[in-house]
C-alpha cells in the first residue's frame, strides 16, 4: 500500500513539477535539432542537384564569358653569339593594347529548363570598334631591327569559345579578315581568336568587328585600352554590376537595364605595352591565385581590372528556404513556450509526447516549404506551408486543452510568428536590426508573463495543503 502511495506521489510530483516539465521541454528542443539538421542537409542536397542540372546547360550553351582585347602581339627575336661559335635565337612577344576601344550591344536573356529547374542564359550581339596609335615601344631597350612587324598577330580573348555563334570578320584598316580560332602566344590571352597582320608601326590602325556570343551568368570585360567605353542594354530586370568598376551611368527598371562604363588607362595598374605577361595576371576566364572570379562573381580586387554584369535570378528558393530553416529551433522554442503557458493557465496536464508531436509539426513546415518552393513561387509556397502547419497545430491544441478558444489563440500566435519570420526573410540590410528588436519584444513578453510564476505555484501548494 505504501509503495502505491509513493508511486502516486512521484507521479503527481512529475505531473505538477514546473522544473521537470521545463527540463523535458529543453530536452525535446535538443532532440528536434536532429530533424532540423536533416532538413537543412536536404535543402543543400536539392540545391546541389539543381546546380548540377543547370551546369549541364551552361556547358552546352556557353559558360561565363570574359572578353579581352584586341591585342597586337609582335615577336621580338634577339640573337646571341655563344663561345662555341653558334648563334642562339631567343623570341619574346611584345604586346600592345588599343588606344581607344568601344563595345556596345544588346544582351538578350534566354530562359531554359532542365527537369524542374529554371536557369537564365543570354545571347549577345556586340559591336567592337577602336584603334591602335603608332606602336612605339619607348623605354623597353629593344632594338628596332629585332621587332618583326611583318609577323604580328591581332588576338582577341574569349573565355568560352562554345558560345561563339557566328564567324568573326575583322575589319583592319581597309582590309577584312576572318579571325581564326586559337592564339599564337598565351602570355596575356589564354584562349580566343587571332589573325596574322603586317603592321606598320608608324601608322595608326583602326579595327572593328561584330561578335555574336552566348553565355550564362556573367558577361565581363578586361580594360585593355587607354580609354575603354562599354555600353550594354538588356530586357533583364535583375542585373548585378560587378568587378573593379561600376557603371558610370546606369538605369534599371522593370523593363530592363542600360549601363555605361568608361575606363581609363590611369584607372589600371599596368601600361599600354610590354613584354610577356606585363599585366601581371594570367586570368582570362579561369580561376588563378588572383581569384578574379569568386563564387561565379567577379572579385572587385582582381588584378586585371575585370568588370561586367551578372544576370541573376530574382529568387533563389533554396537560399531563402535555408534562411527560413535557420529559424526552426527558435520557432519550436516559442511554440513550446506558448503551450507551456496555456498549460499553466488551463491547469491541464500536457503529456511530453504531445510537445514532441507539436515540435515535429513545426519541422514539417520547412519540409513542405522546400517541396512547394521547387514548383511554386516562394511566397506562395511559404503561405501554403504556414497555413497547413498552423491548422494542424491549432486543431491539435484545441483537442489537448479541450477548448476551441485556446486552439484559435495558438493558431493566431503561430500566424503572427510566421508573418514575423517571413518579414525577416524579405529584409536584407535591416534583417539583423528587425530580428534583434523582435527577439527583445518576445523576451519582454515572456518575462512579463512569468513574473508571478512562483507566487502562483505557492498558492497552488497552499490550496492542496488545506
């Protein structure tokens, strides 16, 4: 009989002990970290699957494009007599950059799909014009007879040749040449097109050509001119201007954008001519120690001074879902706190398993959000997921407390929390400020509600003693 009484007292203490209930709730929060991590891992996995799918489109259509030049490369052959009577020949290339270079054209966005994934590509038609002033290599201590002007090359750098859609016909002064694939020397430009030309160093040389080019993500340029002007237009309304230089003039509307760059020789850290890799970078569309590209974007401190535009998708559902999932544990805590207070007010025992079920329902929201966001707009997916989970928890709370009013109150609280966290997801510059203020307000409310918790506990114990 005494054992039964003791077990009853222990059971009664376990049901009424606030400290024990809070400890169990805390344990459940830790347990729910496991499904939270699983959801975030699933988001990363789906994002990687998406990236692999769209990478296949990039490889076949044309990847990010870096354009450089044109550059005139002239071989310099020096002869050296050796003690054994033979003559050693050494060839180096002297490179000249244009005096003026103008690039203008349209960027036409192209949407393609692979499975359920959407990717933005572009097709561009660019007009390139400019001129080289008389080529005089002052200060390089080179003998004029060693410069082979009749064996010069004009080269133009294109990072991904798969994107070239039409033959490139170079107008050089009064002559027209069809550019050939490949470059004869890789000091500055690693890949692209070229053509041999005989250059008169005492004359100015004009050039022009059209370039029809496909690419994805980035269209960027290297400022290989004493004065370079780039003028781009597009119907894409979500550009990101990146690199060492921002446009001198730009306009972005819902109908598209226009952007103009003007880059001077004085804005760079290299001159107009020199031997070998005088620019100090070997980066034409490839990652190097200088890291011109970082995460498919142009690093602003790249050595060559690359700049351009990135056509970005307006919404990346995986990034936004990841941001939402990071608030998952906090959302669980706030929901558990709500149930705990209602348990005290209602003086109705809520089984720990019921807390755990509610926590899993909250975790289900992020799984639903990920699933719907792959097929619907993120905002619509968020709304549907929030409504489903809110209704589930609201009806469950009404059944637990045996009172529809409490269920409706729980539903309203969840609705406000989902609205608050949705607002945080929309903010960029002020998300930290708004989030900190919101957390301070919530903590203040909790402190206000718990200020007399010990007094209510004492009253309950006195009533039981009487």
